């Protein structure tokens, strides 16, 4: 099947109604479409469909006499995508409606073509009044689950509204220059020659901000390993680690390897890249190979060092801990659909376990960077506070960026600030 909207509907139904990962569903779906423009439209439809699901899912219920969600989930997703095309992508109404109706036939659901046409045309007639009604409820207005709206309001009362807006604003990918293969100036010149508008990030020495979304794998230098895709907030890890040649370094939750590769690009360190998931660890090897880098990749639970550690202390440890990922929703909108309020306590418990287990592995006067891509204080400064209260030999080093906020012993960026995603960092050292 090569109908773009039909393929997108199948992806969105799997993500929104069956809990599948958007990233994992998109990869095979893109392979079904040989044309680059169709793949770009597919990506936009699926991302915006997930981003705005909580708004348009509710709207579709109001436009139907009987819900389709359970008995025809792919058709329900197709109708959501119809509204996405009209309201978010702002495609010409006639073309969007016609193409969405045609997708019913590609899905072998041609008997629903008249229904799909009628629902979308009713939306066009009544869109103003329906949008007004949807805007009255914070959930459908912001397309965020209520629990997350509430917890953001408590954690960041002055910034909560801006966070919700930033989460719904798609952001072009940011690139990280591989300093072992090129320079940022050389890379920017190559992008300019290729007609790709880009700028150096104002305070990240390896960061390049693209002006618009594009297929980065087709940009000059990608295959040769001149750059990687990595948000600027994640690029800060290498700065906070204060790397130099000869250090022994552990990346404790390394997959898919972006931060590990950045460390190796920065300095000649002896790096152990560890991940608990053998399947995900394979992605570390793929990134190392493309970038021309090498390190010791291991599989193991960072919270159980006895099974993988050789007893030699590490001068630097990065714990980019598993978390709610509430700081990267603008790049991964399906997080809004999959994360639950009840997940947070369990995640915080795991973060405390990992931090406590890794602390004894740090060499004297070493540096451990605790990081999450979460906005929630329970996973960030409160984890750090609990750790400090239990470890008299630990102290925090002051950290600060040109964007963001002091957060307890660490630093928090919020989505969009400084062009970055939301991320928390705390830098720990010891007085052994």
C-alpha cells in the first residue's frame, strides 16, 4: 500500500489506540513510500496526529452518531488525520477531503467513503463553533493529558502555559558536529552549498540549528559521519562532564549512543558505554561505526555493577537516567499518549537506585553527572536531594547555562528555552 494517508492512519491507530511507539512504527511505514515528498507528508501527519490526538479524537466523537474508535480504529485515526490536515497542516480543504476519502479505499474500507466525506465537510461548516467548544477544556485546548497539565502547573506555575505551547510547536532537528571529522564552519558551508539554511547555536560549540525540517540522512556529510542529530540540551552533557584525554568514563545508560559518541568526539577518553537492553545497545555500535569512533560497549544493569564492573574507578560517570521524557514532547509527541501519572513514582525509585549503585564507582575527586529529559521535580532535584541526604561524601558543583533555571542542586531547561529541549542536570563530586 502506497497511499500516504492510509499508511499514516495505520501508524496513528497503532500509536494512539494500541500503545505502540511512534518512532518504531514510522520506520517501516516510511519504507512503503518510495517518494521523498510522500515520506515527508507521512512524517508530518503522524507527528501532528499524535501531537493533537487529545483534541481531535474528542472532536471526532462529537461529529459521529456512533463512535468508530473500537470497531474501526484505523478509520477513526484517518478522521483525526483529516482534521489535522485541515487545522494544523492547513492543506487546501478540497484536496485534503478528497485525498482522505480516497484513503478509505486504500484501506479496503471504501464503504465508509461517504461517511468520511460527510464528517470532514461537517467540520468545515462548523469548525469555528467546535473549536470554541474544544478550547474551553484545558485537555482539548492544549492536547495534553490532565495529569500532566496539573503537575506542570504545580512544578512550574509561571512557565506552565508556555511549556504546553512549546510542546505543540514542532522544532527542526539540531545537529552536532563531529569535531574529529570536520569543523562547524566547514559543515555550515557544506549545508549552504546544498541549499539548507542553518545557523551555529549561540552557546553550544558543536551545535548547528536547522531552519526547517528535512531528511537529515540526505544532507552532505551524514554518511561520512560529519554530524549527528542531537538536541542542544543533550549536547550539554559533554560540557558538564569536563572531559580531557586519558580519563576513564562510564556512560551508564548509553543507548542509542548520542552522548557517548559526543564524549569520544570531545576527548581521547577510555569510555565504557553500558546499556541494560542488548537490542538497544546495538544502536550504539551503529552510531560508533558511522562516526568512526570506538569504545567498550557492554550490556548490563547499571544498578547492579557486580555483574559488569571490573573494579577500576571511573573519573567521570554520566547517568542519563530512564525518566518520564516530559521534556522532549515536542520531538516525541506520543509521550503525551503513553505516559501516566502513576509512572512517576516508579521512575523516581529507579533513578535513586541507579544513582546510589553508581556512586561507589566514582574515583576520588571525580565527577558524576545526573541527567534526565524530564520536567518533573520528583525525578530531578528531589532525587538529587534524597541522594545528598544519604551520602555525606557527596557535594554538588554549581552548574548554569545561558538558558534555563536553577533547580535545587542542578539546572533545568524548559522546552524551547535557548532553542533546547527540557532537561535537568546535576553535577556531583566526592570528598573521599
